[in-house]
């Protein structure tokens, strides 16, 4: 513990390791993973992952934070020569046992992620990580440097992960479609600490007395960290689903979890409002309206005149940007109010201590693929 009574980073990681050891014992027999079915054949990767990563036959693939290796072994079944890494001793033991039992070309290494360069001196054609991994890491820049260290020149890094926007909402004890802002969006030094009951694979299971320690990382922080680590971003895609149950979502017929029909900003509206330059959705909150009156954030800007909203010309866009940047202490938040990523747009407004997230088209899964094109000394 630190002097302030808060867990140190090492104490937090050790607590998480004990938790994942306990979860591995549970997950080995959980219907969620259906390990017996996996032994019979097939892969557990999503179709979009296989398509976006591309052919892996004969390629060397490093899977970071691999748990007990069911995805790692799926890549091996597709022809990759796989190395899986996880910090849980029980997970690595189970993964190694499965690889030997199934006769697959895969090896598994027990290591904390940030210490991996000390125990593995290789580079790979593909570095891969997926689903529920980044929230266990305290420093996203440190993670990105480790990732880049293992991508060979011309190789690729691929991540598919829950969207950081989805992580700000309370996900327990809420009803479908109830988006209750509860947690940080940007990275924070001290972890969020929760008592654990069950696991995502079996919420009612008895796993003993454990805590989970977690951190958040904004999408901009994640992407910028990868760029700063000398990876070139090839694409970033966002989707409207997650793969596991979340209380404010509902299960779709395809087994994925989405916002229910009728939820505001569910993602079905056209992008016309973005093209007309509207700075925030209709129905601003009272706090946001008060901030407009205080001059802390700009009011909604519409092109054209009257109720019609025509496109903003370049001069008006430039003038809007200058006004946003000139607003003193709100400069950073105001300048980043409108964020567009491909066909998805969301808006973030910082109102002092109160943060309000305006999400026009809410994507819950992000995939980022980076291409290694420059490797400096030591990675």
C-alpha cells in the first residue's frame, strides 16, 4: 500500500493475478467457454477479426494477455505459429496443457506484460490482443511501447476491444437502455477497485474473496500511444455491439449485445446532423445550457438561417474553431468537443467537474490495426 492508503501499482497487479488464477479454475469448466466443444475442433475468433487480420498461415503470431489460450489456439488452427503471454500462472499451465493435448503449434509464456521484453527477445508478423484487456493496464503508453517492441518491421498489431465510451456507464443494477454516467473516460493514476462476485463467464459463481483493480483509457490516448510508439494506424473501426452481457444492453438474435430499440442515439440515425455542423444534440442538459450562458462552451451552431440548418462554409468553420480555442480554461475540452472517426461521431463536453458525454452514434467495440514501419533501438 502507498502512504495514502491506496494500493500500489504492483499490489494492484498482484491482486488481479490472484483473481485471474481463480477465474481460470472457474472458466476451465464454464459453459461460456465450452472447452469440451473447442476440443472437438473449430475456432472461437470472430469473422471480422479473421478478415481484418488477414491470412496467418505460416506467420508468427504473438497473443498478449491470452488468458488460457482459446483464441491463441484458434489462430494456431488457422496455421499461425503462436506465442501466447499471460500473467496468470494457472492460465498459462492450462493453455500449455491444451496445446500439447491438441497437437497445435503454440507455446505459452508466463509474464507481466511490461516485463515481457526481459524474457522474450523476438519479433512477430502479427501481434494480437482482444476483448477486455486494456482495463487491466495502468499505463497505456507503456503498453504501446511493449506492443511496438514485438512487431517486426512490416508486421501488424491488431486489437479488438470494448469501446472506452461504453466503460463510462454504470453496467450493474441498471435497466436496458439506461445510460448512467458513473466512471472516468480518461486515464487515471489510481485504480478503480471493486469486490468480485463470480465472473463474466458465471456471475453467480463463488470465486472466494477477491478484488479487481482497473484503469480507464480514452480512445485518443490509446491511438496516440500507438502512434508515439512508432506504429502507423492503418484503420480504426467501431461497432454497435459487445460480445458479453452488460446490464444496459440487450441480447440480439446473433448472440451479441446491443442497446435496445428505442434508446436515444442507438446508432440508427443518419449523419445529416453532423454534416450541418450542429455542435450538440437537441435536448442539452440544464448544466450544459448553464455552461453556454456562462460562456464556457459555445452554443449550438447551425448553418443557414432560421430553423433550417444548411452546411457551414469553410470561413464559418474556421471562425467556430477560433472561438472554441479562445475560451481559456475550457480550451482543451472545447477544441475536442466534436470527434469524428470514420462514419461515427461523438461529442464530449467538459463542464468543470461534471462531465457529460454526448454520443451521436455509440460504438461499443473498436478495432485498431497498426503497421510497424520504424523500430528504434530497443524497440
